[in-house]
C-alpha cells in the first residue's frame, strides 16, 4: 500500500497494523497518527518501514531513523512531524544515543551581552533569533545547575504567548532532552503565566521551570523577548545561579541537543521519546486549584453575580487572557463582557502590556467614564503585575499591598495569621505602618522577587509587594496579578457581606479612605524615563553619587531637611548574601523620600526611575491629587539629578 504526499486516511484496527507496516515505503509521507475506535489518520510525515516495525501498541517506543514521537495510549499511536527548530552548526557530531533518540553536540562560541539580571535575560527578539543566542543561554543554564537538578529531572516550561515563544519552546525542549532531563511539563501552546509556572513547579514537585517572557515589555518581530529560570520552590533563580549562567555563557563551547522532532504543543497529551517525556498540560488547572485553596470562591461568586456590582478585567491581549475567562467567568460567574482584550496575541494586539495609567488607557477610560464599573483591573504580559481601580479611583501599588495586608481577614488563607510583611525599597512606607500596627516582622528588600522568596521559604513573610505593580503572597514564589485582583474582590465582598440587593455597596474608594484615616496617607509617585541613552543615564547616577558622598545630616533641600543619603545595600537575613548599589536614597527628617534607580527590565537603553514619597497624617489633605501634594518634592528631585541636562528629557514617559 503506497502513501502519497497528500494525507491519506486508513480505516483499520490496531491488529491490522502489522500487515500495513510491511507495505509502507521508505520516505512515504504520513502525519501525526491518531487512532479513535480503530480509525487511523496519516498526514505528511516522512518515515521508513523500520519505524512501523518498532511500534507496539502496549508501550511507547521511538524510531531512531526519524526520531519521532511514538505515543501510545490504549491502542492510539501518535507520530509527531519532524521539523527544523534545532540548533545547526558545522562540525556537529553524535556523541551518545539514549533509548529513543540521538544527542548531538553542536560547536558554538560565547556571545556577548548575556548577563542575567533579576528578571532573567531580556533583549530584542531579533537577538534571541540569531544563531545559537538562545541555545547558548539554555546550555549555560544546564551547565550551571547541580547534576541532581538536571539528570532525570522534571522541569516546567511556559510563557506569555509572545512572538518567538513557539520556536523557543522547541529549542528548549531539545536541549533539555540532550542534557538528560527526564520530563518537561509544558503549558498548552507554550502558554503559562509566571505565577502559574511557580504554582506548577510547587504542585508537581518539579526541579524548576523556564518562563519565556519579557514581562510588561512590548512583543512582536521588532520588540522584546526574554527567558528566566525559576528554581524548585518556584522562586526566581538566586544570584549564585544567575552569576554562574553568565560565567558559562562567556566560556561555552558546545550545545547538547536531542535529535527529536518538534512536539505538537496545541493538544494536551504525553509524548515519549525513549526515556524522555514531554507532557502538554492545561496551564490553568494547577493554578486554579491553588487559588481555590487561598480564597473563598463562594463569597467571590456572590459578589461577581450580584446585580449591584460590576467588574471589568483588561487582559491586555497577554497571558492572563488564558486565565481570566476560566476563573472570573466560568468559575466565579462574572458576565462574559467583564473580560476584554482576552485573547493572548503574539504582539499583544500592538499594545504595551504594562498595567499602568498610561498603557492600560482603555481600562482607565472605562473606570473614569460615565457609569463606571465598581472595580476594574488589568494584568501585564506574563501575568505577574496588576493594576486595581475603583469607580473614578486609582489604588497605587504601594497602597494596594498595604491594604491587602490590613484586610487580610477577608482571605481564608491568612486567617491563621500573617507571618510577616515585606516591600521593595522604592515602595512607599504604607506597608511599614501596617506591620507596626499588627506587630508583625517587617523587611525592606532590593527590587526583585527572589529576595521575597528567601523570606517566604524561611516562613518569615506572608504578603509582599513592589511599587512596580507587583503584589503577592507565599502561596507561590512570584508576584501574582490575578491573585491581587482576587484579593481586592475578596476585600470588597467581605466589606459588603450581608448587604441586601439594592443597598449601596462599600466601594473601593471607601475602603482606601478608611485605611488612610487609620494609618495616614503615603503620597507616592514614580516618574519613568524609558530608553534613555545608557551613557547619559550612568553619568547622571555618578553625579548623584558624588552629591551623596559629600552630604551630611541636616543639609537643606528647600523646606526639607536631610536625614540620610545613601546607596541602598541589603544583607539577606536568611542566606547572608549582600546586594549593593540597589538605589540612591535621599531621606528627609519628616520621612519624605526621593529615590533614583536605573531599571534593568527593558531591552534597549536605560530606564531611569524617580520615586517620590511624602507621608500625610492630616485627613483633610487626603483627597489631594498626588501630583499636587508631591510637587515641591518632584521639583527638588529633578533639580538634584539634573536629569534634563544629562538626558535631554523634558518629561517622563510614564507617571504612576
């Protein structure tokens, strides 16, 4: 029986395979095979007779001739097509042949610029698509891990759905197999949010996981791509590992790659290549199971199905589009139109998936428009950031983490008590006041979630947050956008328990103002100057360091008196590691602060961030606009830094 290059469908049963296989020609075309009630389908796949004689339906075996997936399940066999998402180089050689596939060593050379930061490696996508760029970093990672976290290990793979993720996933899978990894758990279509990857690592007791994302940065052929590795408790890899990765990228000579075909990531299922397995999983299931343990879903459903409450969630065409409908609509009963921009797209619909007042403009217009919903929220590219709004009311990220901690009794996960609270250094002091009131341990860390992860693993922190729209808890080891939205929905639901239909609800604004009356208000704003010339930005920083070096307590800056000026350093209370040069601080005697940092989360140039904060206990001033309340400090911050002189910038890219 000859198979042409066009797809051919054969109706048969598994018992007839032996007679079929003897007639299949070498180089005949057939496709992934699936069997249902005895029906077999063959479509465009080059194979050979020996592949068929190797097949036995009681187990999964491989064909070394074509290196295909032979996936058997109750009499169903699947052969995945062999394509070209592989690393190629002259001089490649086969060094070992495990059961089911060959491993090839591909010669390579170090590539400059692969320094791994707190959020992994981020560059323009064209760099990652250049020969061996991604492969070098992945191999350098495997060379940096202990053998027990590589050989025979289980790793998770997911991403935010951006451009190049599909090709990158295949490269990562092949290099993982080539290095002896036993199993890859990959989200369907390569999708899995950053907090979901953390949750899956923890739930499945995996050795770690890859996250393909450039977070809140734009996607598409001209924009950004990124990769990072999370370790066995779901937290971002510590500096001890990221430093090793960078060192290995500078000396790498070869890449180990399994000669296996691309895996079909669009369908759930198990694909076996000898001793190596790829399982395509539902990226929502483990994460949703965890959220149901954290929150009172019955209480949340009562709010989201109430005729008196309206909710809007902007997924920004990013990864939470894959989670929003299953969680908010299907599980909690919110109306279908509660979620918009809910389909993940490779270029995020041409938008910038950063949930702030500038880039989430569509949501902001809804929440500040006529007949606005009661609560609106958005999340970013990889689902770890969030923005929360009430009707004509913005909750700053610094206030958000403080208020979630203050109203923790609304969340069942915390009803046994909070272990401690933590914030990044640039985040406002609002959380500090809650910690003091509740008598809880408090920690001020550098920017980077891995610092919180150490505290959580040691049982010292329950709730933490960053002013960069990141909020989370110790349910995972990443900031978590949907968790933060559910936390706010829980607080609103808790404050409105027992309300009858038609009664006026306690609003987001009511909750915030109640908090300010008790704790005072920390006015806070951040000015971002994106894609500045790196040399100019560094010169500005050196100028500020020179001011700090000569400053002393009592120096006057307008009406403000200096308490201390320094370059923030942090000694980790858990492992003793020291992080230096984490931000330039000018702290005044009334508690007001000006902070300067260069951010490493972009892929081009430098982002200068200026943080301005002032505490206000007077309730009569709590309704002031933050820009108005902070104007004297903002003027001083711009004057001290000489930002315009160094960079030529006359206004920030983003104000939050």
